[in-house]
C-alpha cells in the first residue's frame, strides 16, 4: 500500500514540481517529470530479481524490514531535495527500498497460504489493500499540497512505514529457501544496465530526436545488453531468473498480461493526472478526490475475482478484464477540455473494474506456477513485469504525447505568436500555463496560448490512449490464446471406501489429474 501511495501521490505533485522555484516548485521540465517517475521504477525493476533472490536466501521478513527502512530514508531525502536532480536521486534510493519490499510481500503470502484456493483469496486481498493507496495517495497529496510545501507528500510515507515495521515485527513469520542458491551478480548488473539504457532512449527521444546518435545508441546498447542478460541466464548454473519458467504458459502468459496492462495503466495515469489539474483546472484536492471511486471499485472487486476464476477460469476472467480496460481507454477519447467531473469518474471506474479482474488472477497464476521455495523469485518476476511495464508505459505514452503536443504547438508560429514564446510553451501544457501567468511578454497572447495548449494536450492524450488501447487489445488476444483456463470443478467430499475417480467421469478425472500435475 505504501508503494502505491507513493506512486499516486507523486503524480498529483507533478504540476507543482513543474512550477518555478520562486513560487514553490522545482522548475522541472517535462523530461524531469518523467525521470522523477522513472528513476524510481527503473531502479526498482532492475533490482527486484536480485532482492527477491536475497530474500529467498537470507529471509523474506529481513528483506521486507530492510526495504521499509531504506524506503523511509529515501522518502525523507526526497522531501528535503532542493533541485530536480536531487529529487531524482532520492527517488532512486526509494526504488532500492521498494525492490526489497515488494517481492517479500507476495513470497510471504505464498508460504503462509499453501492451499491454492486460500492463496488466491489472499492475493485478492493483497491486490485490494494496495488499491487503498491508489485512493488515499491522490486525495492525501491534494490536501498536503494545499496546506504545505510539496515535500510533505514524501514525508507522509514515514508514519506508514513505522506502523508497517511494528506490525511486521509482531505478525510476520520468517521464511527462506532451504537450498540457499548463489547470487547472480552479473545477471543483476546486466539487467540494470540494459533497462536504464533502453528507457533513457525512449524518454529522451522527443527532445533529442528519435534518429539522433545518442538515442539510437541508447536503443542499441539497451537491446544488446538485455540480449546478453538472457544468454547469461541460460548458461548460468544459478540464474537470477530461470528462463525455463517461461516454458510454462501459465507463467509466461500471465507475466505478459501484467506487463502490457501496467504499461498502459501507468502511462495513462501519468497523462490523466496532468489533464485533471492543468487542462480541467481541478485543484489538487479535487483531482485526488476524483480518483477515489476508482480505488474503491478496485478494492471491492479484486478480492472477489478468485470466485469468478473458480467458475470461469483465468483465461476468461483475465481476458475479459483486459477487454474492459480497452473499453475504458476508448471512452477516454470522449474527454475534452470542458469535460465534467462525473464523466472522469465514470471512465476511471470502468478502468478499475477491468484492472480488478487482471491483477489478482494473473498474479496468482504466476505464483501458483512456481515451487514455494522460489516464491521470492516468482514475486520478484511479478513485480518486475509491473514496474518494467509501468516505466515503459510512462516513457512511451509520455513520449507520444510530448511529440504530438509539441508538433501541434509549433503551428502557433504561423498564427503570429513569437517563436520564442512558442518554444517555451511547447515543453508541456503546464509550461504554457505558467508562461502566461509569470511572463508579461506572453500575456498579450495569453488566451490564445493557453487555449491552444489545452486543446493540443487533449488531442495528444487521445493519441496516446489510442496507442494504449491497441497494445492492450493485442495482448488480450494473446492471453485468450495461451493462458490456461484453470477452471476447476468444486471439491466433492469422498464417501468412505470410494475413491475420488469413482465420483466423476473418466475424462474429467484425467483433466483434474493434469491440472494438479501442472500445479505441482
């Protein structure tokens, strides 16, 4: 929950961070804002597998405790940062802490709840509790930004972390992998370098140019290093991530579903937060409150999704959830510069209804397809797919929006607005609004600049959302094709002297036996 609070509360603070230092911001550029999000997620995603392996070897409760402490230190340093670069560095430290927190949560759940049905329920509750952060974060962020400086949105993590440390000490049992596998340090290093290079190229593409030597070099380096990572994992005696896990369609299809879903989700939330505050003009509190119904829907429906899985199977539930999210993205195309709060709430509630039927079933598929002693690696893989997908989503959809928005704003030069003003306004819609507010030279063109910036942002947002919808629809087709159904018959009490096979047709007994074998 604390990690979700941090992600959503930062999104609410992004427009404030873009303001000049003289009026309480950090003067962050559009690229800075993306790196404030991605510096955390890149470090987080790059270290997850290593942190999961350390938890399996040395103890998952210890890993969780270490992560909470580091996350708290990073939160404090983030609140005290005096520049965009300093905040990006502090967010990276928070990523290290988060990398130890997340794998420990699911691996502990998997080792406590060993029955598949109970495990599915527990993971549903896990997903629902994380949704609390989705609702609390934006609203709390809005309240804090109205009454305090922007650093308060990071300090709010500290009391939650203290509570988590105390509750963990009293309630969480220790567990570890008895085989104590060796650490794959080379694999960890390759994964970090590859992801950072690739995502840097995606984020900086609009500003440097997609065909510039730096961006192309970043792409080449990222792809090459990630290829080396996969080759090393295939040859390593104790790999950080055994690529043979992907031979199980339950594992690979569920991982793909989560990756693409969170790619689209993180990217659209990044865009939607700025739309609410800068285009619609909502206050930070109102923008946060607008997302509470979304969190409530997810919190209620996610724990209920295992029931539908037992009746219909993961294929139908996950695939249906992804199609629902696609429909939510399509409805986002109706959002305009004058849309109502009710319209925004309906769109986001539909989005969360779909997410509720993806997160828990897909996560349970990943965790249920691996041995319990490898729960840390399984949890880390689940979290890696989320964070890598989320980082790529912010980078890709943010870059699509930036490119489309900038190209649209360039047309204002032909309309008679000085090119130097257009150049400053094309960085982001927040920059355009701030320019008119703070620069007397821009005020004669104020209405024209702001109106054009808002319309161009909405047009660019529609393009980004359409890209997300297409990507998710393709992924949904893949899930329906490859994810095993996993629908199971209800457990029937066995009468004395009668074997379970005597109670069901031979064909069904064979199917059940195969399902149990795959679970084992």
